[in-house]
């Protein structure tokens, strides 16, 4: 096997890792804090993707000369729209289903179907795409046999920025301290004056906003359709559970491992066999580490 093939397969794994990590980060903090199994998380990703699409359409029609900067604006809008939707969703719907995991899963699954139909009604059943900014067109070729798309390099950089920002929020701010306190011991946090209901709402909103950023990044890799989110929700849950639902490092590590495994197994096997092999490895790992490979030790 040539060095060029090794580098390209490794990079393909990193590309998949970035999308999985962006999706899983939001789900990990929601699942870890509130124990909410949000089956509509994929639709929040699609909402961010459609927000990016609408932003590109507005720039094309009203400000074609500024089309080169639409993507950063779209990323901010995708986060804002999904963050606001997540806050309303938690306050008006999710909070009534706490401590009822089966009801929460079924209710959010029903919500995902409603959102899918809403996307079909608003944008049609066909997939839509966004134009790539001129500064992201083309590829970087360090050698004649290696071609790395600039759009994927941008997504990798975006993932690093989002991960660092989330780390700063969780570990360097008072609000992050509240989130970690509620995650480790909700009753004690409430007893010392932490408004756990407000922490839940804001954390769910942040998790939803991260899904919106993932959707915005996804538009640079593929087109967006009403069921786009469902294509990634299972893989996202696998990443979260495999790494440990309360570990930020575990989420990144799990996404990287699964991304690389899928890239190399798809190269050696078929896509279906690669998926089956990954699931088998995850099942075996969870048999010995039920809380995940990088689960934190917390007091309940």
C-alpha cells in the first residue's frame, strides 16, 4: 500500500470524525446532564443545514458581491436559530418528560417526524445544496498523489474552534461550573442554590446550537434533504455511548476512533460490513466498559 493511499484514508477518517464530533458534542452534554435521549437531534442538524441554505440564497439574490462571506454568517445564524429552537423546545416540551426516558425517546422521535414533514413542506422533498465560497474551492496538493479539499480542512478547523470554545465554557466559566455541578450531583447543586431548571434549559439550547453548527458544516460535504439528520443520529449515539456520556475528551476520542475505523474498514470491506464490524467492536467494548471507554467517575 502506497503512502498516498495511507494519507488519504487517514484524512477521510478525520473528515468523518469532524462531522461526528460536532454532532456528538451537543448530544453528549444534553445526554450527560439531563439523561434525555433526544431522537430529534438529527433534525436540529438538518435545521442548521437549511438555515445555511437560506442564507446562501439570500446572499445570492440580494448581495451577490458578498457571497464569499456568507458561510461565516450562516454558521452564526445556524447556531442562533437552533439554539433558540432548543431553548423553546426544552421549556415547552422536554422539561415535562424528565425522569421518563422511554416517554422522552418516543416523544422526540415523534417530533423528528414532524420536523421532517415540515422540511418537506417548506423546502420540498428534493435535496438542496449550497455554493462553495471561492476561498474554499479547490484542494491542497502536498504531493501529486494527495489531494485534500480545502472545504474539509475548513471543517477540521471549525471543529477545533468549537471544541476549544466548549472547553472554555465548561471548565473556565462560572456557568460551566454550574453545568458540571448539576451533571455530577443534581440534588446537591439545587440545595446550594443552583437554578437547575435554568441550567437544563440553557444547556439544552447550547447542545441544539452545536447540532446547528454541525448541519452548517455538513452542507460543505453533501446536499441536504428532509431525512438528512436521520442518516447520522445512530452513529452519533454510538459515539456518545462509546466514549462516555459525560466526558468531553471521550466524545472526541470516540468520534476519532470510529471515524478512522469506518474509513479503513470501508477501504478493506464493503460499507455494510464496515458498519457491522464497528457495531460489533462497540458492543464488545461496552460489555467490558458499560459506562463508556472514557467515562468520568461521578457521585450519584
